[in-house]
C-alpha cells in the first residue's frame, strides 16, 4: 500500500553553504575517463601516506564519510576524486538528496548517476522546486533495477513526469516503498492509476 504522510520540514537541515554548493557543482562534472582504482599508481600528484595505502583500505576509510563530506574530499586530489565515486558507499546506495534540495540540478544528478550504480533507495523530497529534474535523463537513469524505495514527498512534479517515473519503478525487481506525501495535492488522479503496476509495493 502506498503511504501518504505529512512530513515536517527541518529548516536547519535545508541550509546549504555556498562552499558546499560549489563543491557539489564541481562533482557534477564528468569524471576522469579512467576511474579504476587499480590504475591509481599512474597518478603523479602527492597524496601523502595515502599513496602507500591499498585501494581497499582507502575505500574503507572513505566509507565512513557522509555525502557532503565525500563532496568536500573529492576536491583534494585526483585520487580522492576517484575514490569518492565508489558505488559501494552507503550514502550512494541509499541516496538522500532532501537536505540539498535547493542545490540539486541536472548537472548534479549526472554526477550521482556515475556514483550510484548499486542504488537501493532514492529520496528526492522537496527537489524539483528550483529545477525541472523529473523529466531529465539523469533522474530516470537513477531508477535502476536494484531500486527498492523512492521518496517523492513534497515534490513539484507534473502528471506526465510522475507517470514516467512510476513506469520505470515497475521495472525494478524488488520495488516496495513509494512516498508521495503532499505531492498528490499537485497532481491529478491519472498518474496514480499506474501504482497498480507496482506488484510488490508494500507501503
């Protein structure tokens, strides 16, 4: 069953500094042509002791970082940039963009497509107010077969865009959680008919 719940807005969580805005923007650029960590020996920049560490250990260290922190360290060096793109991180598998809703645009979504190749849940609550995200190829590219949950609460989305996203979700093998809280007030009943195509939907 699809749930429609009202979510209070944490005003403090919506704050996003100009510095992090810039870093998120930088990360949205196309990554280096070769992102394989096994090729990091060819990197000539000085990364201190990190140059002596195995790639697996660097990835383990970075796995403790938040999405915002990964965005920051990616500007340190090419090695850190490459490491920040690993799809194994928890924040890349369960992508929550609600705290950054004012800063998320198509370019940022392009960057996340490259990082979130094993995505399980995607939270786009409040997104789309300052940019038309939901008809872009990058947003649709994040609806991968591995996706199990999608949060579109309080989103500004058209009937056609919601219909297209629901059809994409129907192709996900284990999709079971859809949140349209407060979004249903801005759309017609027509897109909701496609919820019946989500065979494994639980809530």
